[in-house]
C-alpha cells in the first residue's frame, strides 16, 4: 500500500539518534531571522527619543503613541492568512517575502520620515507590521515540518529565542548608534542586516526536509519516521490539500484554552514593555529609558532563563511526566509566578528601586517559561495546521498588545500615583490567573481528531496496514 512507512523493530527514534544535522542549521537560521525581525520591530522605540529632540520632529505624546502603535495594527491583519499561505506556498516563501519587504522599508524609513512626517512614518510602520505578521505562523509551520516530536520543545524554544536576542541587541546598541552616527543609522543597520539574512535564508533555508538539498538521507528518515510514529499512520507532511476545519478549531476546548493563555501572556508582556518604564520613572524616580543596560536587562534575564528551562525540560522528558503535564508546568512558571511578582511590585516603595528592578527582570524573564508551554502547543494539537492555529491565536492575542496600553491610559490619570499603577498590575495578574487557569483545566498536548479529517478512512484500513508492516518486517 502506498504511503506506508516501514517501522524498524527495536529502535527508538529520539533526538539522541542523530548528532547535529540540517534541522539544527534550519533552527539557527530561524533564530537569526527572528533576531533581525525583532530588531526592526523595536528600533523605533529608541530612535523616536533621538528623533523628537530635533526641531523637525517635535511631536506630541499622542502622536508618538500613534506612531509606535501603528506597527501592531498591521501586524494583526496578516496572522490568519499567513498560516494558510505558508501551507499552500511553503513557509520559506512567506518568510522571505515578509522580511525582505520589511528590511527594505526599514532602510527607507529615515527618508519617509523626512518627506512625509509622522503620517508617512505611520504608514511605513503599518506595512512593516503586515510583513512581520507572517513570521510566527510560518515559523510554526516550519518547526512542525522540520522537528521531530522529542525535540519540539527545545529546538522550538531555540528558534524563538531570537526575539529576545534581537530586542537585547537593539536596545543596547541603538543609543550608541544614534549618538555616533545619528538616529537614521539605527534603521540603515537593522534593515541592512535584515537584507543579508534574507539572502542567506534564500540560499540555505527550506520549507521541509523533503525540499532540502543539504539534509542527509539518514536525518530525513529520522524526522519522517519520528513524525509518523507520533500519529501512528503515515500522513503526508504537510497536507497542503486539506482545508482547515475552522469550526473544529473554534469548538475545541484545548485550542480555546490555548488562545486564552496566549491572550493573557501577550497582555502582560506588552503592558510591561510599554508601561513599566513610565512607572519606574514617575513612581520610583528611575529613568530606565535613558540607561541601555537597564532597558535590555529584563530581556537578558528572559534569554538566560530560556536556556535553563530548555535544560529542565530535557530532564523532565527523561522522567515519567506526561507531555501535557510538562506544557502546563512550564506555562504556570511563565504566568503564575509573574502574577505573584506583579502584585508584589505594586507595593514596592520609592526608596526600594533596586528591588523594583529585580522584580521587573524576574517578571519578564520568567515569562520565557511559556515558550515551552502554550507557544509550542499549537504543534502538539495539530502538526498539519500548526501555522493556522498560531495565526488565529496570535492574531487574537495581539489585539491585547493594543488594548493593554490603552487601559493604562484610562486607569492611570496621574502617573505619579502608585495606587493607580497598582490597579494596572492587579488587572494584569488577573489575566495571568484566568488564562493559565483555563489552560490547566482544558489544555492538552494530544493530537486532536481534526488534525486530519481523513484519519477515519485511514484507521478503517489499519488491519491491512498492520499486515503489510508485519510482512515487510519479517
């Protein structure tokens, strides 16, 4: 019968069966891609400080907020289409298209700002958001195709670490670049590196092991057999011809709880990223925006803890803990612990600024536990539709990146009033409590029945499959 893989006896297809291979090179390329992507995403946050010191860019706080938020209006638009397009045309094509256009737009950002002011700058940033909206759904599609189940948490986390690394590099160097070569150099350099990465990925990247010219036959078989073993039958990987079962997505408790915890995480992350500097400056009298080290420190802690959590996940993988329990354990670290720290942060006194910085770093850093929790869970639920699922949940969740800061503007009418900031922290903590609580109750790491609508037909032929395997093995 065509489509049946011979499963050798007495062999475990685990990560240890193969040393460093082409899949690790692909993950490294994805790491670098997300690094340049996030560098281009956050560069304006630093550059706008230097820009608005010049007479031509004396913008109001409202205008600056509009310019900074315009990226996310575009970012939300392409989340769901990106997952569908990545399955149809290949994730490599969507990533290369998105980051190449975004890189060119970054290079031309200074010219656009000079010619069209904040209005044209908003338009450019919105288009950049549209381009970068393809990244996470496409990354999930690639990881689903390239990574065997036993390595999914570790290699997936390594790929997404690029986001923290890019944020750290850009926050730490942008001030230096602006002082030495002017604010425009921030965009020229980040956009230039983006163009270099696109060229490298075009030459070496691949949408799947089957399309790669550099993978060995042994590694290809290792990945293929491990993925087939996960679903018990040979499934074409990926199944581009399958139509996404949209109704099943939105009636699945496992996926809905994943989306809920995704929303909670995004609310907390972007509320902290955009508003904690104001809290530190106005309540605690510590201006971390003017200090590159303090600005990047929370994300440095996040990067370091990501490595630690990957190591811990490998320890747990060798124990008897189930995959579902592992996902929920790390997600609880990423949300329940920051929930407690946020409540504590609301009661820190002005003279305890060092303690406040420590709590802030831990609150942001511990959130990296979610990378081994809900972030990779889309692939657990549906290897075939992982990119589409990520597009849906990330699209809904990133509405929170807009709503969170807006709520702060409503609640905090006096930025020096600690009691008003305490309300912000309590609301964020409540989001963590509800989001992760739902994930603990309804979350799952099992492949869902709607992953392959043809599975019933395949299961009905399983006795014949077993007979053919037995004949082949004998």
